[in-house]
C-alpha cells in the first residue's frame, strides 16, 4: 500500500507541476539498409492515443508530418526519421535510418587480411548488400587493429566514377573508432598508374553515439576508370579522454559503394 501511495504522490506532483511523461521511441524494422532494387521498412509502435509521424527528406518529424499506417517501400537512397506524438505526453526521441541503393556494378573487392576474430569467408562481404547492423560481432563486419588497411576495387567495366561510400562502425566504448584518414585513388588508364581522387581526415574530441557511420567521399573530379584503391589509416593512439588512451584503436568496415 505504501508503494502505491508513493506512486500516486509522484504522479500527482508531476501532474500539478505540468510535467509530462515521454513516449517511448518507435522501432524501425528492416532486413538491411543496403539494397539493389527496392527495400521495405516497418515502424513498430503501440500506444493508445498516440501516433507515429515520419519524414523521408532528412528533416526532424513534427506532429503535422505524415502519419505511419503501413510498411514503407523505397527505390532510391532515402533517410527515414520517425517520432511518436500523443496528447498529454512529451514526444519521443527521434529514430532514423538511411537506406542506401546499390551503386556501380563491382566485379571484385580485395582487402587486407582482417583480425581472425573479425573476418569472413564471404568474398563479397564488402558489396553483398547485407549490413548496417549495430552488432559488430555478427559476421557482417571486417575488424582491423593494424596501422594500414588497403582495399582494391575492380568494377565490371570502365565507367565514370565520382563518389565512394563506406559503412564504418563507430563505438568508442568498444574501442571502435573512425580512422585517422581515408585516402582514395583511381587507376588512370592512359598513364597506367593510380592517382589521388579524394581524402578525408578525422578528429576525435569526444565520444560519439554508437552508430553505423556512412562516410561519403566525393572525388575532386569525375574520372573514367575500372579500378579504385582505398587506403585507410586507423587510429594508432586512442585520445586522452578515452579509458584506453595511447592504445591502438580498432577499425570496422562493412559495405562499400561507388557512384
């Protein structure tokens, strides 16, 4: 009886003070965020008197946006953001996912040997459209704790290439960092050498939420080629703000797309 009276008292205080209980966030259900032709996504939520709104343009959902009623189907790269709203409740946190359509046809990808604990016998693991999971131990990811990772991509034919996209696992709590640097090169057919195409450096001032981090690197110019080389430099010394400071970080990668 004392516990019941305590709960009633807490609820009364919150009600009198105008505070609201926050709705739980919706759940996005899908097989994979990568797809060749079409992909389906369902939004799971069950709260009487509440609705789920969503956007497909990357904007924050509001109570005036589209109400979810049935599974969503996509034929192109799309960012889904969803949020629950209800009378007398604070709106939920926003949940989002980016669905990525296949890029240029890839013949093969050869990569540096990963750590044996995070490797795979699947030769197409980096371009099989299976991935985007927040479980880095499920066999979808390649894990490295080396100074350099090299990835060589061969396209099915010579064609225009202007962008590369990499799916990287970021979870500093598990010592999984974005790399210090990503270098992209393309094979120049006339000169018969690899030339620079794009590069990106990363800084690590504080911890970030656990996520599948899609990194897109635009080439300095559109090139005609059938081969692309990606050189990744993982973090050699974890920053001082981290419990593992000065230790070598891990680097995890899954899908790679060229456009």
